[in-house]
C-alpha cells in the first residue's frame, strides 16, 4: 500500500513539474526576446527605410 501511495505522489509531482517547466520554457525566453528586440532590429531590420527625397 505504501508503494502505491509513493507512486501516486511521484506521479503528481512529475505532472506538476512538467506544467511548471512548460510555463517557464515559454515565459523566460519571452523576457529575453523583449530585451533583445532592439538589437535584432538593428542587425536585421524588419523593413527597408525609404529615403525622403
């Protein structure tokens, strides 16, 4: 009976950690991309600038 309870606790913990790591895997790179966006726009501009002639 104790082994079954240990198995259930382990499964719940692994499910919780999977959800947590999935959220962190999306949120943390998003924070870095927000900081890196000006650098990326400087290196590879999104659009061509038109000359005001």
